[in-house]
């Protein structure tokens, strides 16, 4: 019997469309999918071109709104993705004779990309009986639309219905690539006036606060570049574009490998540490405890 070949759109484009439609924001969809805002926009354009359809979204200053064509498409895509997700979950829970505990974790995108993911292969090797399903978000703990076993955010904070525990400490100080330092030495803090300073939009005063702490509040840099995510700022420093205010935990691996250096290690700013938050009734879950014990151990090694 002849079975016609399915005509399917690019699945990454479908995921980007569904996330943007559900969240009403390309930026938030990018954070959830751990990609850039531009990557989400590109995937949406790809889907529109593949469909030969009019625009799927109307853009406003801060949000995006589905057009009638986009709403019709979401009505078909969302249930299909839900069925795929349910089928995969059922398959995983049935696999093999090994009892695998599923641990649903939600963490900040930059923390996940720069610190957690590079260490996850070690956790899987040490604890093959625990499957960590990681998603990312910058939403407050008590504003998440889904339920998670562990939520990793800055702290310490207090949320009704949640308990917490410390994981990883953090401070911030200037970092740059060795190649940039070779071109433009930083022998004293005043030498920063010859450099490009790298900023992140969520913390616009970070450099100014550090310069004040260093006694150079009047210093003006040669140039400045601003990015909308910390991981982009760190990547720009790695690529030699300028000097960033590096979060010590998130750049520890780069410092250890010599990809980044700290020209002024004696002056740093305090920062919020990373904490694990547990919904009421799950704070004593043994698998969550194993995971967080391991995270805290890794955090001590980072420090």
C-alpha cells in the first residue's frame, strides 16, 4: 500500500513559533530555548517562507501578537507538540529495567549555558538513575507557568510555598581575553580608558558601580558595547571585543583554561548567589537532594 510522504515544516522553526506564540515574546522564547533573539526571528521567518503564508505575528514595542494566520497555526501545532511530548515521556518512563527518576529542573539561561550544562555529563555518569530534564527561564520562582522539582535562581529570596538552599556563590570583576591584554595592557585601573567596556542591559550600572568601588568613578572608556544577555557579554570578552564584568562562577572554567584573565582581581563587587528553590512538599525529595548536594559540591570546586 502506498503511503504518501509527510510534508513537515522545519521542526526547530515550529518550536520557535510555538514558544514565541505561547510567551508573546521573541526574547522570552529565546531564553526558554537557550538561543539568541535573532535565532528565534530567523526561525519564524523560515516558517513563514516555508508556508508561503502572510506574517504569523504582529510586532509591537515589547510583545508580539499572533495574526489570524498565526492563531490558526498555533491551534494545530500546540496539540501536536503536546502529543509528541507525552509520547516521549511515556517511552522514557517505560524504557529498560533500570528505574529512572525524572527530575524537572528550571534554571536561568546564562547559568545553564555557562555553568550547569558543562557539568551535566559528570552528573549523568555519577547518577545514571536520575534523568534531569532542564528548561530555562528568567521568570520569578512563583511566576512560572509549569511545576518543577527544582528551580535555580538568584538569592537568597523568600517565596510563599517554596523552601530554598544555597548552591553557588558569586562575585563580579573585570575580565578579558589574554590577546586583548597583550594588545592593550591593563597595568592600572586608569588604563581602562583605552578599552571598550562590555555591558548587559539588565545591569546598566554594573561597570559604574565597580569603577566607584575602585576609586575611578570619573573614568570614561574609549567605547562601550551593550548586550541583552550576560552570556553574550561573556562571549564578546572571549572574542576580544572588550572588557566585561564577569560573574566569577560563570567564568570559572574560562579562567582555569586561560581563555579569560582578571586584570584587577583585588577589586570585585558582591553579587547574588545561586539558590535552589523547592515547591512545598518536595523539599525532602531524595532525588532533588542528591542533585543539589552535587551542585553545591561543584560550586565549592568552582570557588
